[in-house]
């Protein structure tokens, strides 16, 4: 049964324990050799809104800014992200990688979108999902973990008619596979919370049934690419979302002539108040006010880099440098 439906916008409406999800879809132009965009006069004159600089001056992205009380799960479908944070962590991740960051008691971080290709456009498609922490873990120490594309299960299925379905399992368990572990204090860390994040791809005509879960289970579907999708028999055009009952099976069918892509977010709700305001997620407005006071007084430990916008050389491949100086590379390295 469909509980709510609507159109996808930049900020995606979500259900507890997910706070919000941001959908970035930018058709960035060629890079200028310094990781910024080449400005095409005609494109600028037509104001196509094909891409945005966000808050970056020379390179698109989000310079240093604070968070407290929740986690960001950044799923890069296509493109490159350069990460820095107040713990001193650094990294570059791209095309299929996922970054899982626990803001906990508070930290600053920056996310920049370097345009590395100078001979072709630099499309970016990503979801940044805000996942609440429960009350007992809101003020834990910040943490940062990479889920490299090479480590994320991709499950190839066939429906009864032999049509292909692909499941990319970012969090949780499905079809006998288990996603990489999230950070230790995450609501996703305990399997009893039934949290799952999946990217689903249905070939034309394919049918995929999501099994029923516990009651209550919040289940949200974001149809972000493709022509036409039926969810429990109701027809949706592209760029739509649906909240459905999670305790019963959910049938999806691709009715179009091209592949359909869907983001699935589901979990047991956190049975506590969740209050989101600005860059903070807490349990009350008083705690939100306290977060602002603390940030003004301490900057959550400050910013260890000389610039608020940090990006790496064009030729730099994917990596993660953790706060203790440990270097990490994808498995292929």
C-alpha cells in the first residue's frame, strides 16, 4: 500500500530514522585545468541550470561547515568528491564509492566536486543521506569510513520472465549478501534495526519484489532515472518518490523502454524525538540551540587546513587519509 507519493526535488523528503536526503545532479562542463569549470557563454546566457557552483568559489562544492548529532552517507553514482574534516581526515572518492561519516558530538567537514576532465564534461550524480543517531549516541566521537565501490555487493537477479534486476547493497542484508559494516555507533550497525540502503536497477519489463519486513518499518522509494515504474500497481513517471508499507511485500515493475533506477531507504524508526534545524540534528530545540552556542564557542575543534575549500591534484587517484595518518586505498591498489 502506498502511503504517500510525490515528485523528487533537490531535497528529498524522508522518513525516520532518515532526516533528509540531498540529490545532486549536475552536468558540469569541461574542467579548466585547475579543477574548476570552463564557462560557456551560450550556456551561461541561457541560464540552463544544468549545474551549480553551490558554495565553492573556484571549484564547485561545499567549503567547511559544521554538523552535530547525525551521520552523512554520501553515495556517489557518478563523479568525484574531495573530502576534508576537522579531525584532519582527507580523501578522494568517486564513481560508486560511499562515504559514511558520523558527526556525533560535532565536527566540520568540506566536500568539493573537482572537475578533473578537461576534454569532456564532468557529470556529477550523488545522494547525501542524513541518518539520525539515537539519543545515546548523538554525542559520540566523530568517525569517518570509506565503503569503496569494489567492496560493495552488486547482486544480479533474474525475474520469472528472465528480465534482469541489479541490486547494489550499500547497507544491510539482502539476497544472501551483506553490505560492508557502517561506523560503530550508527543506527545501521545493529541488524535488529533492519536498516537497508540499496540502489535498484530494473531492465525494461522487469519485476522486483521487496520482501515484507517487521512492523513498523519505514520504506521509501526514490525513482530517479527511467521512464515509467509501477509500484504496487500505481504508475509513476520518472523523478518521483513513494512511501510504502514496509511490513508487506512491495512489487516494482518497469513499464518503460529504458532501465529504471531506484534508491531504497528502509529501517525501523528511532522511537525518540528527532529535531533537525540547519546543520544539526538533536532531540529537542534546546539541544539545537546548545549546538549553535557550542559551535560559536569552539568551532567543534576548529579547522586544521589553511583553506576552507580543499581539493587535490587532478591526477590524484582515490584515497583516504584518516585522522591518525593511516592511508587507505581501494582494494585494486
